[in-house]
C-alpha cells in the first residue's frame, strides 16, 4: 500500500514531464525556420525509407531461419556458449572473429570475452546491406546462402566505416581495370 501511495505521485510527475517535453518539441517545430523544417522533413523521410529498406531486406530478422545452414549452426553454438545477448565482432586479417562472455555478467563483460567462433573469409562475408543510409545493421553472409543480421551499438560503427572504405577501394580498383 505504501508503494502505491508513493508511486502514484511519481507517475503523475512523469506524465507531466513527458507532456512538457512533447510541448517543447512542438513549439520548436512551430518556431523553426523554413530551412530547419525542410531538414526535419527530409530526416523523417530518410528514416522512413531506411525502416522500409530494413523490412524489405529482412534485416529485422535475426537470421534466414534455416537451422541446418551455417548461420543457424553458428547461432546454436553462439547461444550454447553464453546466454548474454551482446557479442563482439572483430575483423582480423582473413578471419571474422565472434566473441562472447562465458556467462551472463554485468560488470567488466569486455574483460571476460572469449572467442567462440573464427570464420574464414572464404566461408562468409561481412557486408553493410544499407550503405546509403545511416544504420546499425550488418549482415554476415555465408557461402551456403544463409545469413545473420548483426545490430551494432553505434549507428555508424567502426565495422561500418571499415566496410565502406574497403568497398570504395574495391570500386576504385574495378574502375581502373
């Protein structure tokens, strides 16, 4: 009973703050210049197009659904090693490394990371399926046609930047040839 008595005013305060925040945003949009309004509309349109592309390419799914494919087997290995939801993906020369903490940890999980899979680049490719958009999705495509979707913590992670530079250098070499 004491929790309800103390919690109810906090709910009202939270609702009031969210209404004030929404009102402030509406006021900012109303008082913004035409250029700012156009930029806001363009950003919303790009976000909508990106979200549609994510659904169209299947990037909203974890993997292709085939548990017998290389991606499905990797997921089973990944999950059997650790129930922790976060993983580390690293590119090391001609390998893609996947690491995870050995169990669910809350502090210093990076210190406990262990490599659970080393995938040669001959077996899989790491690609940015939406290079035209600011996104947090990568796809790990295996040679058997199966794939995994990886969601990064940052919108443009270091892996995105590496893949973009690598793609640009490949494109320039192809143009020269």
